C-alpha cells in the first residue's frame, strides 16, 4: 500500500455511518460551536499525562475566540502555553465540520518542513481518537497532507516564497514566524496574500525573536490602532488588518507567580533573566532590559541583545 493511500487506521473515505438522534444533535452542536467540539471530543497527548481531553484554559479560549471571530490573527505567546495545540484544535474543527459545498483548504507552514509535519501529526493523532460517526473519511494520507471525503484538505509545507503556489487556501497557519529568515518570511507574505483575497484567513503565532523580523513588523502593525488619517480603528484590529493577541506565562493558571512562585524562579535560574523574559514574558524588541557587558551595566533592547549575541558567537 503506497504512502498516499495509507490511512494508518483512520476512517476510510466514504464509509457510511448510522445516525440516531443523539449523533445528529452532537454533530450539529460541534458544527456551530468550536468550544463544544474541542472540550467534549478532542483528545491530545501530554508527555506527563498521556491522552487527555483538551480542556481550554481561559486564555486559550480567548485564542480560539480570536481565530473564530477575526480573519487575520497574530498571536504573541510564551513558550509551552499551547498556542500550537490551539491552532491544531481549530484546524481540526474546521475540516471535521466543513460542508462539501464549503470545503476547507488549510495550509500549515513553519520554519522547517519537519515542524509543519509535526503539527499535521498532532492533528492526525487527535482526529484518530474522535468517534468515527463524527468525522469525514480520509481519502489521502501522507507525511505532507491529509485529504477528506468532504472535499477538505490540510497541507503542510516549509515557509518559502512559493509555499502557496497552486493553492487557493481558506486558511493559512504560520507557526513560530519570528524564527523564519526575514527575507523568506517577507517574500512568503507577498506571495500568499493574493491567494487569500477571496476571504481566506491567516493565523500567525510565535514567541518573539527581535524587533526587525517580519513577525515583529506585523505585530507592530496589529498593535497600531490608528489609520493613516489618525482615526481610531474599531473592532480591535490594527492598521494592517491583523487582530493581536498576547499571552505570557502569567496567564497560565499553573504558573501564576502569586500562587506558584517556584515555577518562575526555577525557569529564570535555568535560562537566565534575559532569555526568560524573551521566552516566557514575550518582551518585544522595543522592551529594554539591563545587562552586564564588558563589566559595564547598560540598557539594551531585545533586538540589540540579539545582535550583540551574534557578534560574540
């Protein structure tokens, strides 16, 4: 059996299901409410707990809410806060509940193809644990794609200028964009935007890197709430049309400094203050921190610190 035809135990395409009243009602509830689908049916695998239901924290509900309500979303989020899992959950909901007359074409990209494939594997894993009567069948399944019998598909590619070639995506997801080379990320955005002109969505998530990359540029535009005439933009979106979301480790209930100060202390000691701020507090390039350099104390931005580290490598 070829890789393109290997379903790996997933529901086969065009399998017939028997629907009683319960299943019909559950299908309808999941179709109209991503929160209901995620918290009642989606199973994720956690290293410490194994397979568990994905019960959303309050800040994760805001992430899903942003994905649902806005066309273009940029999420600045600390490490290990489930931002990629939230994106995977929303993508799975979209393809599972898609109608044949409104099929989804979802492009998942990352700095490296292997990272995009890992996201696709997360989606496949959770899909495989859903009730078969709830999901469309799979007619194509390989390392780079998953195609369903309702006409929807998920494709994964590295973020390159031609990653969207030949596609008319309904949703493009870019993971950890700040770590994609600036010239490549800029060229990708230039090439992919026209393919979304008919109404496709774009979600971008990342921890920060510096104040000069393409992610920082988009973030700054999303947080600029005034148009070129100086008028305040409504609905929470920025001057570039993106809706910004930002969450740090403090938003995670298990890492609240007031109730669990040891978590922060341990990670600060492990990473160092500057790295901790970047990875878990999501400081932007403009945020100043104090460092000791050549026996002199000085205030630098994260962007300046990044350049300083490169010079001393």
